[in-house]
């Protein structure tokens, strides 16, 4: 399955596990990389010393490439970057900020840089900033999202038509058929997050994993659009947010309602009532907890079998 992404990252499959906060520790990352994909440590929830420890443990658990996801709004981003450079992490995925800020510095240290975008406009800006590839993430994705609500089905071909660098599709992808669909739309690879929340190696709380398994179509919603758009499971905290919007709450009131540590409370500590439960729409297709390596294998096998169906002329006119 060699293509521009497998060559760029030196991996077996054009398959990336998203660096999700509170869910993507070294165990998950190493398992995905060992299975032939690219695992990503989610550093947005980590203090600098924790990231240092996570990188070292991951390096001890795999000899395959892995990456670190680096939200640009993180307060200690300079310390995270110093840690990444110190340990010679080969790939960094940046998000939630201006890619110009750190891309050149990282590349000067031999690190490949990928930036996450939700529109053609920002894809072009990321390309101009010198990144090696981009993640184009559609409205279906879990966690923080684009304000324009462009779906993956529309976003991927629009971005692929405009940029010359490799495009990684994200948002609403959790199966081999979804992977093939995204690549048929022009993506060079896929990034999958929600499906790995319910992996055995995920650091998510068991309560949160079960809530994802129990979720059905329509059980998630994008909210907090005027603060920082995020897709959540509709729990009691989400209902409080909706009630605040119905009362025309101010931006300040919404920020106060959100408070601090909501994602940790829900996803890591398992508070299904008052915590943020960030997950994508693909949760309606997630029905069990499995080892991460088995998830990778199943998705790749379904991708290959579906591709074979296409090539064998399943569709005739």
C-alpha cells in the first residue's frame, strides 16, 4: 500500500491514529505503530514532564515511527517542542493555531510537520507555511471542530483539488469502507480517532468507552460554536449548555459554564453527568472494545476487500 504518505512517514499503511486528549497515551500509540499505522501521542492534556515520560515509554515499546499531536494553544508549547526535539520524535501534527509559528523550527531539526485544517482556506495557508502534509477534518469529527460545518465528503475533494502536498482525511471514518471512500475522494491517507477511544489500550475511562459503545446515530452534537466548536455526546452537561443557549446566554456565561477540566472529568475520570464527552458521529458504528492492533487489522482488511470488489467490477453500467 505504498503511496506519498507511507513514504513520507515510513509506515506500512496510509493509516493514522488521531492524537486525542485523554485517550492517546503511549500504549495506544505503540500498538497502532506496531500494527503498521502511525500512532500519535495526544500531548494537549499533558504537562511537559508527562509528555517526556510518554515519549520515552513509546520509544521503548516500538521501533516504528510515531508522532506527537501539538495543539498550538497549549500554554507550555515551547517546552513540549523542546522535549520532542530532545527525543528526536520524527513527526509532529500541529493543530488549533497558526502553522507558521513553529513549522520552520521543527523542520530545521529534521521533523516532518503535518497541520490539521477544516477548510480549503486554511489548507492553503498551511501549505504556504511549509508543512509536509495536511489533515483535512470534516464536521463529523469528534472533539474540536471547524465552524463552517463542512462535511468530510465535501471537504476532501475540495482540499485535494487545491493543494499539492499529501492530504489526510479525517472525520467520520472508522471502517475500511470509509477509508476507501475517503481515498477515492482524493485523500492519500486517513486519520481515525473515535474508533480508538474504545480500544483496550486507550487511556479513556471505562465509563466513557461504554458511553461511546452505547451511542447511536444522532446522539452527538456540535456545540460551543462561538467559543471553541466541539462535538459532544448529549449528556446532562450538554443539556445544560443547550438550556443556556435557549436563554441567550452571553459568551462570558458560556465560558463560565464550561469551566476548566470538563474533558478530563468526562473522558479520563468517567463522570458521564458533568463531564465533556468528546466523540465523533462514527460512534454510532462502534459496538465493542478491542485491541488497537486488531482494529487496525480489521479496517485494513475491509479496505482491501472493498477495493477488490471495485476492481472486480462490482458496479457495472
